[in-house]
C-alpha cells in the first residue's frame, strides 16, 4: 500500500489551473523528486500532501486513510508525522538556534526540558552543527540556516520529510551538503522524502524516482536513468537547462516589438 496518494486531484486559483486531475502514489522509504518550471504547481502539490491546501476535486490519502476532508483538529496529529523544510528555512529570527529546533517539541509534546535539550543536541549533531545552539539565525550563513531548519523538521521523528527547493540560494558546495543530508536522513531515519527542486544535479543525486509537472499534469514519471533517455522535448529542455524553441521565439518577438 502506498504511504501517500493523490487521486484525481484538481486545484485552481481563480482562472489559474494548477493541478489538473493528477494521480500520484509514493511508497514508504522512497525519495521522490518533483521537477518543473516555476509556477507549475510543485509547492501547491506539497501543501496538498500535508493538508495545508485542500483539492477542489479528488482525494488525498496518507497511510491508508483519506485526509483531505478532515478538520484541523484531526489533521494536527497527522501533520506531526511530516517534517517540512521551507524554501528559505523559515527560522524564527527572535529565537536562538536551540529554541528554533525545540519549538515543535515544546508545542506538540509533553517532554521535559531535559528531554527536549537532549533531542535538540542530537538533531543539531545529525546536521553537523552541534556548536550553534546559542547563535541567532542572523549569525548563520544561508547553508547553516537550511541545516538548522532541517534539524527542526526532524525534531518530532517524522515518517515523511517534504523539501521545498532545499538548495535554492546556496553555492554548489553548500548545496551538496544539503544533498548529502537528504541521503543521510533517508539512510539513518528511514524516512520517505518528497523533494521539490529546479536543481537537476540535486535531483540526480538524491532521487529514487523523478516526476515532472507541466501545465497541471505529470509528463514524466521514472528513474533518474530513464529521464536522461526521455524523448519528450519539454523534459529534455528542462533536464539540460536549455531554452526551448517557444522560449526563443518569445524573446525574438519581444525584441521585434
């Protein structure tokens, strides 16, 4: 049985059609990478998986149960099984590193301060930043902020981690540290991962499976090896980072105007 399923999910915002009756199944332990152009619906899809958005039509299932109709009070314990790494980290600027990592533990558990302190230390060690506890987010580099946000995302021992553009804004070395952490967490915590990214180097490194969203639908679903061999020109232009004929024609038309 899949751990996560989208069944015929349809979502639009006003005139903008974002997801057009998409179907997706994710098995436990898999790392799924979702690629696609900006505005193609990747982050919207993530928010449906964790119940932050509800489909206009269709169903969202988690661990054998339908979750999209559930009220907030019933969604809360389900969401605690998810860790979410936001695109820019989303740390609380007024809190220290240890307070940021402890936040979900304070909010959602009855653990003692001593237990929380121990867990914070474990998670910071796991992301390779054990000596940053007393620092403020403003004292950290972009890569360090992402790693602290990841420590917070795993504080509740989630079954699933959702990564929204985890390498955005990082230089290649710092980006690869994040890639290695994604692999490490899968290996050590046995988590299921859904990674939204534009970074094809990251996609090829961490993915068991890649899907591509285009105009509200999946136009590719397969392994990293299979996407390299795809004959779909839209897929190939994206994977290679090349402008397509329609993009070049739009530029020429703009220049002529």
